[in-house]
């Protein structure tokens, strides 16, 4: 599998970019700012699933508003909580960025 860099545009115009090497996650950026990575393991991701999640954001199944989840012990809230999926469509990793009201849960 070749190295890849995939970029999609979110509904608010932000650019979400993901780099992979041989199908495995390397880095995510939001408007060229490196995003935090949560629950990252050595598994392959399918970047073809990014466009649907970008279109659905912020109403992506599995993404929770921090306000619904209770106190801040769940971790820092982010404005952008964007999932990466495997070829079966299952969320395997999270990319998070900005200050806001969403959390990046571990699946």
C-alpha cells in the first residue's frame, strides 16, 4: 500500500488532512496545525471514509458533546473530534483539535 495524504473540507471550510504510510496512520492536521491523536494503535485506516465524516460533522455517530458527558474528568474538550475508520467502517482512531465542546472518546 503506498503512502498517502488525503485532505477533505469540513462544512465550516476547515481542512482536515491525514497522512498514512503503507496504510497506517502517521499524522493528522487541521488547517496545517497538528491534531492530537487518541487511542492510536498500529492498525490500518481507510482514508476514503473521511469525506462522509467531514460532511456529517459535527453529527458523526460516536462523537459526543462534552456537555452531555459530565465533568471534565473525561479529558480536555476539543472543537473538532474527527474519527478515522478501518475498511469495515469501524472507528479505530480519533483526531482532535481546537478548543470547544467535543471529546475524543476511545472506542
